[in-house]
């Protein structure tokens, strides 16, 4: 650290002396004026105090027992001079002093009209009128000037909020009173020569009856809660009654976890963390405290009787401290009226203090209701805040003698010119029963239909139905109005109105699914613009709703409740992390697919599919593209419409080519290009000049890969409008779809099982479907399916016994009997089967670096040149599982002998999960289940990286004989390894020297981690040691440090190999050989025979061996060759059954050099 030097020498001294002298002279002059004899006079008045005020009295009125009732907000600006503020006097009208617990003002320094700990109470009183402060002169109460007079600096502004506290005895009856506060002319005293802007008065509010109240001090009662977490540790979520849990290391300064007395409901918990108490809503896996999980919970009130009561409202005190980002840690209040749950409010603030939430519930008057407080983290990240506290909940309203309310009107915004049914709900929310109630339907103020309700009891509700025939095209103001009954004085709730557009054109209702399109400002501006100006782009009206389905979870019932014609899934990965919470759950996507396949439209825009939101790939089938990892990229500006699509309705009035205004797009992660290989039935109708962006059409659905909703130009707005109007998913009356699965390799005369599924995806039930099994175009077998109902499927299994070597094309074809299939494109599925005596070890690379960068990996080399590395043929498939959402059944259907997980490469990446190198829980469990079922597993590099992919080590680590609790970290520059026990001659090191090097020095090693709390960690790499093993064995180790290793595990049911180096990256000869050896060793699910000996006596040659120890052995194949490298594994010399340990060559001198005999025995 450098030190400061004084380079000015003594030059300061003369200036200081001069300035000091001047100050003394000025001081002397000033001192002459304030004194006249011995009397001290105040400075003369100066400046103007300008008062700007705002009424903050709640429009929902208030109730006895309300606390901190905000009434008035004042802004005091000092114009032309510094002004000393002395006092503020407030008048309270309408309520006697005994009804007021206290009156006070809050010094609202941060201009937010809300109290916080950085501000303070100026004074409090119980008189009316009252003066702030009650005694003396107003003084600063916080900060460095605490205790000094309040001085408003020239041309600056100070802010004050006036409150009342009505926390009086509820037995006092003040419900017939009104209430307001005023700061009248002359009520602010200060040093100003002039005060302008007064009087300042709140509105008059009524004191209502409290229908429901709970201060949370009397136990759970009829409150209920539910929830959960992804780790299964908290099956009911985190809602609980909290009392005395404030002592936490992160609660500094100490905040109260209740608003009144002692108790509140809390979504969060206090737990011990390395000897200290921590308070937040962090949850984890039971076996891994450092692995965070998503969690959620719902807190539900008892039923509240609101069948009678005008101006229904709720107040609740809450303290919400959440992650300060949109889309995560959702805190929402819902209301059930017995007909469904309705979103009342979403709370986004994150605070360090309690706030009062006031909600107008008038829309639900006349019903019994329940409130529900829902908290959902939406992900596992950042759950380190306090959470949500709920206290002092009140529901209140005014009970009138007579009050009829129209509480619901059901009529679409756009209707055809046909007769329309208009329904309304009418409620008697007053104390008296009513008779002969007149209800009118009006069109532009003119009655067009009328109904009479002969009797409606107090607290009762009825529905009324009218008929309306639109007189022609146009916009009409339609209202349902209740004629006031005798004695009714509250009339604002006697009617419900709606603006209705009657049209002969097709109306389209578009709903945006929870995504970037519901969260980001850019798309919202686009939707608002199209809502207001759709007529600039066509004749058919549209309306875009981006709020109703911005919910979690999205259910079929929620979609059906708003009945959209088109669902839109906007981007979720325009940047390197997704808008949090935009990934869809499997049940949500099932609901979306069900709705779309009823004939409704579906459109995806931008990065709707992305490795950040891999679940969303469940919907790629709806838009006709391949299920593979997608990512974002930047691309050229111009989109060229294909000549075959120029006349398509979605391109009407769109320029060709047209320019796109936002350069982010979605493309395959393999090559970031769009071509026919990325299509699965879809039609490429437009492509950017660099092929990085595309528009694909499929069965009435549309995929727009670029962010056309972000900041669209006019061509893009036209494209969006056209797409919404056109998109309706094609559902045929008669349509069957076929899928099939079979092994890739079989031996001659083996029985091959071909499994197929035939599904009726049309609208109509089918009486008969014929299913053919074909080999190279010839029908080999036929099955008949009788009565295949709509949406049902049938399973058909075919058996085929091939006799000749070769590769065959097998197909399963389904055809509706007697009726033409309207969509024959999905009636047949085909695949190759190779019939061979040399069945390869089938290795399938799972979604990882090795699938995304297969061109850099040695897979193709090993497929073509395996014979250079050993006798066992291998087949490596790196495309089948280059996808998201890998299931156990998909692994079974692959017939894989070995699963290979390539390095996550997380050492070079800030977020490998965003790069697609993360397996979800169900994927990890599927892999573990498949491997434990008797299949090999090979992993490399940073697959188990604890810093970035901690659950990989916890679930996959034990499969390699490693302890689940181990932690791992990455290092680089570790290239040199040694075989630990060369005399073992382990097959892993066939053709590899005892000391060898690897090309890429990136490796995974064990580590310790120091945590300073969830999310705050430091990592320290360590050597691989014996205590890290749980059945595994070290077979090779780096030197001089022991940070890279090769581990094997052979528990009896399967074999696994973990190579900690990144051997598939820039592979040298050792890396390729080691990979090959690992695949072969892991893929031989049975142990080889051992102790092979040759005995020769005259012309007799006998082999003897020790049998394989594996119970699964069926027999042994014997191969003969003239040289070590001359074995032809497609040509078996002889076979013997299991139980055989001796074999005599029947022709020891035929076809082979009599001086050299090479034999190989395979189990």
C-alpha cells in the first residue's frame, strides 16, 4: 500500500491565517446585530414554505381496531431560504378522542410514503386536534443531526406522512362515525414568511364492521397449510406459527417476527448452521445440507362469511423479505369464492420492516370466501432471506339495511352477431330481505331486456340470464343494473358494465404462458401495442392476455377458465440465465398439450426452448422440431421467406426478406444452424441469411426462433398478428400414430422382439386398425386392433427370427380399416437392425460435452478404428441422448451396454447447468436405476464437480464406489499418471504404458469447502485418498500430486469407471485407448474366463480355462487366428455351453499355420 506525501510544504500556513482572520471579522460583525440591550430576537421570517399534499386515506374505509391508518402525505419545500420547521397541527374530524389510540406523523425522508427503520415518528398524541410535536419545537430524531432543530434547506423538500391509530376497545361502537384529518390554513408554524398550499385534507372514510379478525395469538384454529420441497425434507412446506425465533445470526439489527404481541405465521424457519442459528427459507436434500432445493407452501384462512357487507376489504400486516428479482420467490394472495381461486395481489417488495397490505374485496361480496397466502421459491437459488410473515388479519365492511349488488357479469369482449346469453350474479348483501327486485340489461343506456327477482333473502345470491341480439357490427356498452330497492342508499355496486365488440369477423384470444413474455417489459409493450392497434394489421380482432397465465402452476382448469384460442410461449433464455421461474413443469406442459390438441393454436417465440429451461423441450413435438439441446446466439438481421411459403397467411403483408430488430435467436446447440436435420415433421418456411434463425410451421403451430416480441419493427408486428390469427392446431377426425422400438444389433436365429404403440390421435373413435410388421418392405406379420377409442393407445409386439447376416430395414405400419387416414405422415416408423455374429458393446453418450461437441471427441474414430485398440467391437451412439429429459424407459429402449457421461467442462464455465450439463433429479435416478440393473457406466472429467453440479456427486458418485458426502473441485495442468499395480494386468490399461500422459490436464479432485452460510463458500483442492472410497478402487494416480485418478467399481451387478481427466478433449493415443478399454470393461457385464492354457499332443490341440464367475454366462465363443491382430469376430470358430472348461480343436491343422496357433475365448 502506498503512503500519502505532503507536497505543499508550508504554503498552507499563510492561507489558513488569512481565512481565520476573515472568519473572526465576519463573526464580529454578525455578533453586533442580534442584541438590543439584553433581549435576543429570532431571525426575521424569510422564504416561502410550499406545501404539496396527497390524500392517502384508504378507499376501502376502515374498522375499529385498525392500526397505523395512513391518512395524509405532505411535501414541504423551502423556497428561496432555509426554513426552520417548528410544528404541524392536525385536526381529526368525525371521531371523538376516546376512539383514537394515538395520532402521529412519520418523517418520510426517502419519499416512499411508507415507514421504515431509517425514519422516525415526529410525535404522537391522543388529542384532537393535535400538535406535532406535542411539546416544544420539532427536532431531528435520527442521523448525525439528532436533537437539532428541523431545518429544510433552501430549495430542498422534506416529507411527512400523517397516521391515525384506531386500536381502541372493539366493544366501543363507532361504526356510525366518519373520519378525516386536515392540516388547515395556519396549522404549520415555521420560520417562513409565507406558507402556501394549505389546507390539506384526507377524504372522509367510514368506520365499518369487522367480520373476521385473527391476531395469531390463539393457536392454529381452522387455519390450514400445505406445501413441500424438492428434497422431501419438508413435506408440508415451511408455514408455521412463529414465536420467539428472532435470535438468528442474520437478524441484525434485531427485527421482530410479529406485528402485535408475540405470534405470526411465518413462511421460513430457524435452523442450526455450524453451531449458529440461521433464519431463512433455505431447504436442502436430506443427505446433503449444502445442496439447496426449491420449496413452496400455501397458508389458508378459515372460511369467512362475507354474504352480507358493503365495501368488503381486508387488511393484513406482513413482513416480506425475498430475493429481489422478478419471477422468483413469488408471494401472492389468492381468494376462493367457492367457484375457484382468484389472484388478488402479488407482492414484490423485499423489506426489513412490517407493512400493512390493504385489499379491496368488494367484487366478492355476497359470498363465503377463503384467503390463501402462497409462497413459491420457483427455484433452489438465493433462498437466504427471511421469508414471509403474516399477522393481524382483518376482513371488514359496512352492513346496510338495504343493498342489492350486481357482483358478476359474464359476457365476452368480442361476440358474433348471433343471439348472446348474458349472465349476471345478483346478491343481497344487506340486513333485510327484498322482494320484486328489478334487474335490467342495457345497451348504451337503453333497456333491452328485464328480469324480476321475486324474492332474495339477506345473504343470498342468485344468477340472472338475459338474451341480447347485437343490432350490427360495432362497440356497445352493455350493463346489468339493479333498480334501487326502497331505502337503498349505496348505489355504486348496483351495476356491472362491459364494453363489447360485436363483429362478423373471427375473433382470436391469445394467452401468453408464464415466460419472458409475461415478465419482461419489451414483450409487454408489444402486447399492449397489438391490443390497441391490431386493426393496423388486419380485419380480424385479437386480444392478448399476458397476465392470466403468468401463474404457477399452469393447470388445464386455469387455461380452460379463460378459453384462449392461442397459447404463446415466449423466450426464456435471451441472456445467459433464464427469467427465473419460466421453466414449465411436466404437469403444466401436459395441460398445455391437452388444450392445444383440442384444436387451439400454439406459438413459440425466441428461446422458448433452451438448456436453461430444459423441461420446456417436452413441447417441441407440438412445433415439429427435434428434441435436442437448444441455446441462444446472435445472428444476421435479415429473414428470407422460402418460395414455397410466400403465399402463406402468416406472411401476408410481410416484406421478403424482412429485417428483424433484436439479434438474439434460438438454434441447436450442436452447430447453431437451422437445417432439415432439426425438423421432426415441421416445415422450414423462413431462414436467416446465416441460417441461425428460422420459422417452422407444423400442423397449425408456429415456431419463431428469434425474439420477434422483444422490440419488433412493423414487419415483425405483422408477422405476430398473422401468426396469432392463423394458428390453430390441426386435429384430424381420423388419424393414428405409430411408435416402435427394437434392438440395433442381433445374432442370426435370435428371437427379436419389436415393440410398437399405436395411438388414436384423431377426434373419432376407430372400430378397427390393421398393423403390419415389414422387413425390407415385405409384410412379415399382421395384427388387428379392435375398437381403438379417441386418445387411447394399443401395444403390439412382433417377433422376428432372422437367419442371414446383414442389415435390414424393419418397419411398423398402421392403417385404419375402411377409412382413409387423414394424416398418413405418422402411420409408419422404420429402423435398421444389423444381424451379426459380432455384437458390439453398445455405448450411449448421455447429454454432456461429448454430445454437444461430438466433432471434437474421438467417438467417430473409435467407431471406425476400434480394431486398432482391442478385440471387442464397440458401437458409440452420441445422438440419441443429446436431448433433455432422459427417462428410465428411454434408457431401457436403447439396449445400451454402457452409459457414458462426458465431462461437464464446468471448470471453464460459470454455469454448466446453463450449458446443458446438468441432470435433473429424475434423470439421475433413471441413470442409477439402469446401471444397477446390470449395465456399465463410464464418466470423465468434471462430471461430479461439487461446486457447480453438487447433486451429480451425491447421486452418481456412489455408482463409482465413492462416498456420497465427498466434495470435488477442478484443477488444470495434471497430465502425468501411473498405473498403481502393473502386475494386476487390469484390462483398463491394455496397450497403455505403466506411466502415461493425457492430453488435457483438466481434472477433478477431492476438496474441502468452508461455508460462511448457504451460498457463501470457499473451495480448497485435496489429494485423492482412501477415505474417499466406498467400494471403489484406484487403478491409476497422477504424480507428483495425487489430483487425477482412474477409479473402478465392480460391486457384482455392474461395472463402472471414473476417469477424472478430460480424456475426450484433444485425445492422444493413451486417451483413446483408455476410453476404449473402459467401454469394453464396463460393457462386459459378465466376467471373462481366466487361466487359458493350450495343450498339444501330436495332432491334438486342447484348450482349458477357468470359467467366468458371472452367473449370467450362457456359453463361450472360441476364435482362431494366424496372428494376434488377425481375429475376425464376425466369424466364430466354435461355441460351447456354460459349464464347459475344456475344448479340443477338431481341425488343428486346417486353415492355419501349423507353427503358430492363436486362440481367444470369450464368455
